């Protein structure tokens, strides 16, 4: 393996940096002749021969995964091996003999190419960027070699196999191999050629590899450049017993981002024997360099020119160089001397339609979205990425944890069985780790090497750690499965809770802690993310972590005529699925959707990560902190506004914020305002870009905050007490009516069953007391779908104790319902007070009598509205869905929305669409008629969806349901709640919401109003 680079034939082409323009480059992407079999014994045995007739074969594109293009089934499992399944794990396995002999699909590829005549005196190589999982290669009928390690390039010297003119390249690719035992990552297990394939040519003398160290001195101002090059001479001496050296010279130029020459040096004439190699080194100290960081990713360009003895240019290699220093000092992980925070994500390579094959546009979109969401770090989970992604990390600035393509989770971690402690697997581990290093060693974005993921620990990892430390002392090495062992420079745990982090910070371990995985975003989740970062930023040793994970790994699929996001267990689309080879929707857990669109969690990530922090200090003064480490706020404009009951009444801007990194200022805003006791006021501050920055448009908002300016006094709703109510009642129902409205109650069910205004029914059912929500993935992981499920229909199945109508002294009537729940474990009471003007006052009382429950998922009411009342206007937190433990990003304001836009299409249907801290919300039809809900004693939560609970939660056991299969109903399903328990954002397999976000099994009550809008 060598450093990722390309040698051009001229300085001009090297400056352009587009290898496709070079005469030394030939892309082999595109159509290849292709044959696929499931049983390897049925593969064509002599397909590589030049006279083989492939006219009956199909064309198949390269790069592409087989299974997303009609060949074989995608399999998703997390821990197990996809060829062995859940029933055969750990010590039950017999590596490498668990792969079925009759079920190991083989793809045979053939492509005819034309080698140009001017490559005749060149060395010719083929580059296969990523082939899953292993392959053989033949050229012109002759076997060239074999390769495995599906996430790094395989290169072969084809010089002695090719000729000018037509040539045949043949590949035989296996879905599984012994290498698959080290590729047990939490992702779709699919196969094929996943990255670019091309030929390239070099002169007979070539800079075959080079290593650049661009560090800083102790003052972090001087650049320390160390360049080591390996020169290969491919010329073979003829008719002699002793080789003669060929002369060459290396010329270097280092230019800054504007093209200004910073350093230039020639090696002088050197010699290298034929069919041999030699090394050339340079060292240079550069005063006052501009440093590289994720915030200011300043890059120089180094041009390495190889010249022959006559001074003629043979090739020129351009290489981006970033000067930066990474070190661990005490308990601090430092970049350029600063104790940075890694606000990171774990990134798999995924495309909803193509699988693991990404376009450059996909990768640029990932980078754009990360920068917009204030993500500054990425862990390459769990393999080295496409080289183009590395270029983007260098150019736009992300701190990288580069990870070897190693995971053997299905084998387990016990030292007696783990492959990490089996010396027979030493070379396989070492090759993957060393090859990762060799390819990516020159990237300034790579701060840390990772030995792999969830592959156990042992002798193979010990040796690799020591080799990396010796070979590259300028970078730390981490490994999660080392846990507290010596072979990790940092503690990099997975899924601790915020309290555990604080305890670590107070403990005796001195190593810095950066979570390799945390905040498991599965379905509607990412609760308590602000609590994580409050712990991280306010305690020693803690410096961030990497969210699991960046993108939903769903596959865009049509099932029964409906487009769905498929997950594990969905294939085959028709017929039985072997659940031994499925971990269901555990693959769908991203900050962004599989289509690279924002999720509600992405908004929370951006807000919690923001680098500009604001505090309100009173009297319209704010303190602004620049929490960047290397970047000033010169390009930031502050826009501020004061809102009164959700409406903007004053606004302004501050054009110049000259705040140096890690500094803060106090700012007096020119607000002139007299606060009214019956109004609610907030100060909103928004920080936007004055000028566009890379990937961020002018005016893009990078940070914002909101501050309450007063505590408004609640204003009574004040229903009209004039008018008369008519009462009709029998044993089964009761109806109260006024001038233009009627309210009907079902006395047997203990429910308000209808509300009509001007002879049009608006409320079709409810408010029915409820303590259940459609379980989120985290709820299911915690077992709530089972151990709390008795609450799902608790009110409907409860024992009616009272249904009584009472006339009040003010002329209103109160309907009182009382039910015994779950055999007496709780009592539910509800009063619906009806006024002559059509106003309703709803009071809900819950009394916990006996029983033990970890929490209640919800305390609220279920209502059903006629579908015409689809226009929503609310004053509360918005505009996107938000929850008790995920509302930091949602500002209080007035919002207008539609019911059809309330549900976020999580891959598996579940709770969605909630809004918190709601003061009032109205639902109206096109004529403006409808109902308004207003809080009385506690701020409300509400959600209004076009889907029923039975659609979102059809049964206790999780099955293959998809949001794409949901059918919009002819009514609106409304929740009007006191509170829901938090979503929880730790993991999806047992954790509960943080204690402060659990709705306890205890007494609760709340009141709200329903007013007609005529």
C-alpha cells in the first residue's frame, strides 16, 4: 500500500489536480460484462480466457453493489456474521469454514480495453478502489493475483501482462471469504465493486511512495516539514551481471493557498539501481506558518517533481499539506496547543438506492450538511473511506479518527476465542491496520488512528498498536475494545450516560475520554443531548464524542406498490424471511435520513454543537462567548428581536462582532420596551454569516438562542356566562346544546363523543384520558412496549365508577367521569365543563393507587377531529417536533402549519410530531372555523397526525412496518397532553430516559380550555 496520490506528466496538470485529464489515467468505470451465480460451483471456470464467448452476459455497471441492482439479497445483521446468522456465534464458529459451500455468490466480470501506444514504455497499474469481499484478477488470460480487504484499494502491476491495443481484464469476485470474518460491521452486508476502478501509468522511474510530516514547534507558530520519498526504478538491466544506476533529481515547491512560493529545494543528482529503489529526504523549518484546524483548514500545496539526469520532468505529484500538531499532554488531547472538543459523528458510506457506492455529490453533500450542523469531527466507522472523502476532510475541515477495516463482533471478545488474540490471524489484522496508515498518512485531517471496532483485544492488537506508535509518533492511537488496557491512548467508551462521564472526570484515570460511540439515534430519539454536552464542556478529561450514526442505513424500495425505506428483514420482498439473518430496523439510526435530508434530531445536534454561546445578564444585556478555538467572529452578524406573545415588536442588528477565539464580550442591546404584565416577552438572538464561507451561503444561521424577559401572568379565558344550555339525557348518553353548538357524551364509555359547531361536527371523539404513546425504538429497546403495554387501552378497558352531570352556579354544566384502571392500580377522573357560548374546560386528574412502574409514557388526552380542520396555528416551541428532553433547538413562537406535515416518516412507524410548552393551539378549516385549545395551569404538549395509534402501534411485537405504507385517514388524531416522558438518547437496548425526564407513576392533574372559533 502507498499514500493516496497521483503523478502527473506536467506541473500544469498537477496544479489542476484532476487525474481524469492526465494522459497517464484511464477510467474503467462503466459497463462490464457480468455473470452472477449463488452457488460458486456453478461459476464459469474459464471465463477469463480471451476466446471466451460472453455475448450472453448482461452489462453491469462498475462501481455498484450486486444486491441493490438485482443480484442477491441485501442482508442486515448487527453482531452476527451474515453467512452464519444469529444461531452460530462466538465459540460455535469454526473460522474460516462457516461460509456455505453452495451459497457464496460469485460475480464474474469481463472488460475489453485499449491501451494507448504511448504507454508502451510506461509501467502500467490497475487500481481497484474497494471490492467486497475478495477477488482474483486475470489479464489477457493470465492470472495476476488475489486480494481481500474490501475497503482499501488493491493495486497490481500489469506491465508484463498488457500490450498496446486491445486487452481483456477479468475479475472473479466472491461475496464471502476468510476476510469476511474481519468485516462484521453494523451495516448492510452487501457485495460487489464499490469504488472506482482505473488504470494508471508511470515512467520507468517513479516516486512510488512518500511520507509528509507537517508539524509545529512548541510555540505552535513555526512549521516543521519532514518529507521522505521512496523512488522506484522499474528498468530491468539486460545482458549484464551488475546493475547500473540511473540518475534523477527531486525538486520540491511548497506554495501557500494563493500560490506564493514558501519553500523550494532540489535534492541534487541521485542514483538508483535498475529494478530497485532508494530514498530521498528533506527537512525544513518554516517561520510563521498558517496552521490547519477543522475551523480554519488552511492548506499549502507541495509539488514533488521527479526529473531524470538531464533535468527533464518525468512526473509531478501535488499534495495538500496542513501544518498542525496533535498531542496528549496530561489528561488533555490537544490540537495546535488547544484543548478542542470533538463534536463528531460516526459515518458509514451509504446511499439509499445504491448501497455502499457513493458519488462525489453524495460525499460533498455529507460534508456540506456536517458543516451546517456544526459537526467538526468524523470517525470512519468502521473502515477507511473513499479517498475523495479524505480530500474533503482536508479541504473543508473535519477532525478525523481513521479506523481500520476490522470488526469481528460475531466471534466475541473472550481472549480464548477472539480473532484479535489468535496469532493465525496476526497478518490479517496487521495488514489492514498498516495499509490504512500507509494510504492515509499524509492527510492533515487524520488526528487519530483506530485499530478497528468491536473485534476483541489481544496480541494482534497489541502489536499493531506498538507498530503505529513507533511508525507515527505524531498521532495518538485508540481502540474501544482495549477499554482500560495499555493499547489505547485515550479512553473511548461506547454509550455511557452523562452521569458516568462526570464520574470518570472526577476519578483517578488520567487519560482523556472521547466517546467512540454515543447518543444512539434510532428512530425518534436523541433525548438528553444537551445534558451530554453540559457534562463534556464543564468537566476535565472529557472532550466529546461521535454520535452513532450519521446516516440512516435504509434502502429505497417499492413494496406492494408503495415506496418504503427498507431495513433488515425486508428482503425478499415477497415470501418468508429467515429471521436468523435479520436485525430488523437497527440499521436505521442517523442524524440525517438515508436521502441526506434533515431529521428533527439534526436540528438539535446543530443547536447543541453551536460555537457561539450567549447568556442573558439582565436589562437587555447579553454576554457573547466565542467558543471556537481558532476562529474569530469577524464574519458574523447578530440579528436580534423581541417578541411579545409570539409577535416581533422590536428588532435590530449588530454588524461587527470582533471576538477572538475563546473570548467573550458584554453587549448592551438598544431595546426600548415597557413590559406589560399580561404579555409574555422573549429576546431572540440569531448569528448569521455576513459573507459566504465554504459550503455555507451568505446569511446562513450558525447559532441562535432565546431568553425569557418576564413571567407573564396567566389571563383567564373568560367564557361568556350569558345564554342558556339545553340538556337531553338518557341512560346511554347526554347532550348539551347552546345557540349554535352541541356537545354529546357517551355515559357508558365515560367519554365526550362529539362536538358540533353550526351543525358541523368538529370533534368526533375525546378528550379521552391516555397514558400511552406509539412506542419509539428506544421505548421498545427499554421494554416499555411490553412492560407498560397494559396502559395502552387502560381507560377504554377501565371500570366506570361515575358518569354524573352537575349544574354549576354560573349556569354552566359539568360532566364528571371517573374510572378505575388496571384493577384498581389507578383512578382517572375527568371533568368537562360546558359553557353556554360553547367553551369547554377540561380537567384531568390521575391518582396512582398501587403498583410499581418505571414511568408513564404519557399523561394526556386523545381526541379525533374532522379532517377538514387541518390548519394549525400554535404558540409554543417549534417549528419542528420537540420533546421534554429534546427541545433545546425549538424556540417559543407563533407557528402556522398543516396536519399533513406533522408526522416525520421514521423508517418504522412510531411516536412523532409532538410540540412542547404550548400556550395555545387552534385547528381551523378553510373558512377559518374550528377550535382553539388554551392552557390553564400547565403548559401543554400537542401532536396532530393523520394516522391512528393502531397504525403507528399495531401490535406488541415489532414487525416489518414502514412509514411509507401508512394510509392517511379521514380524521385527525390529536393528543392534548400534560407531558410525555423523554425520548432518551443514550442507547436503544435498555436505557430509560434520564430521571428528570421520566413522567413518574404518581398523581397528576392538568386543565385546559377548548374554545370555538366561529
